[in-house]
C-alpha cells in the first residue's frame, strides 16, 4: 500500500476522533507479509493520547458505535481500567469500516503507558509492534525518543539469541520473533504460524532501514560488512548485552538464574557478570535463557490482551474476528507453497 493511500485510510478512519499525540499504522495492511489470503487486510492503527480517560469520554460521545455496549455502560473510567488491569494498557475498537467500506481497528493508549512499554518492555506489546516496520502519521517527541530505545533494545536482544555467525535475514527473523514467541494465538492456531518468516523475508529493505543506525552504533561488536554477519560472543560482550537489556527482561533473567538485580552502573555490571557465571559463560545458554524470558513476557501479555479484547468487544464481532483469524491461519497452513 502506498504511503498516500495509507495516510488517506488513517484520516478516514479517525475523521471524527478526538486529538491524538502520536498515531501509527501497523500490521498486515502495512507490512509486506506475502500472505496467501486474498481478503483485504484490516488497517491496524494505534492512537497515543495524553489523557486516555478524557479521550474515551469524548470518543464514546462522538463515535458510540465504535464501542461494545458493555463498554458504553461502564464509561471511560471503566474502559481504561479494563485495558490496564486486564489488558496491557491498550483498548481496541475492532471490526469497524470507514465511509469507503474499508476495514480498520484502532487501539488507544496513553503516552505514559506507551513510553513505559517501549523503554522497559513491561508487556512487550506496543514495543513489539513498533519493532517491526510501521508508518508514523503523527509524532510525539516522547514516543519518538522512547522508540529509539526500543529499537536499540530489540537489536541487542536479537543478537543475544543468535550465534556468532549469521545472515542479515537471520537477524531480521530474530527481531520479528521477539514479539511473537509465546503468543497464545499461535498455540490455538489463531495466527499464521509462518508469520515470522513471511514478515522477515518480505520486508528486508524496511527492516534494514529501521535498524541501520543501531547496527552502525554497535561498531566493533558487530561486523555487518559482508553477507555473513559476525558478532563478538566473548564473555565480556555477553555481559555488556545482558547489562543493556530492558529492566523487565533483566528481572526475569534474575529469577531464572537466581541472581539478585542491583541498582546503579556498578551493580548492573556485577549482575551481568553473575548471570553469565550462573550460565557458565555459555553463549547458547545465555541466548536460550534470554529467549525463554522474552517468551514468558509475550505469553502473559498476549493472554491478557486476548481476555481484554473479549471483554471489550461485542459477541458478534468477537466471533467474526476469531473466525477470520482461524481462516487466515488455516489458509497459511494448508494452502501455502
């Protein structure tokens, strides 16, 4: 989809919505995912707003049909509470159609919640979606700065899960996999099980552009000058990568290795050294433990968001949405080449 067409669809979808601080489009309608289905992908939009409760109060009044009846009943305060207590801080209005009959859904989250997820990977929910190519339509400085942190963290975590030598495509696969490993939708066949490969292989140029600055910043720690990339996997390099992980991942690594997390630069260095020692300075064990921790974050957040989605959507829309997901998954499993 061209940028112009995408911008037009976002404007059409949000034509009557309250003001947003940051808006981005993501998902199948934006990514070249080499899907085997011929159905038109719904446009996924994320609206990042300053005061999420006030935003919903205004939007329920302007666009009541966007909300399930139970959400209209509990009001904006209840909508926000469900999204944060049950879900991952983002409320979705799904199975909607603009004036041209084109499908879309949109999520709404606060700047504070989005920045926290981008920097800390508390849920790896918004952060995961923004680790893949997307189109930003309206920019908030706070979200933009946090996204830079998210991209660096994603590259760092992906490298921890990769061997000493790998290809650029392997790197892209590892990046995409960060937010899909553990997703409960794959366990129930409600998501395309080849999605990671499709996204990584079909979006090489966009992934390269997105991570170019970070790859350059890695300097001597990563040699990406040929078709075979090489990274420093020495104990010292492993400790540096562990030290740079987002705080939520470090806490889970601590639980997995029974190493206490400290505060401050020196404590962080000691923690990384102790984790490596607990894993015998073995790069494969460090990588597999990192991946297991990320998988647990994604499993928990995807389950929470799925439950929040069920609570926040009308039964008719839920059945239609789940049915469409199963159809796309089945098409991928049984009719792909």
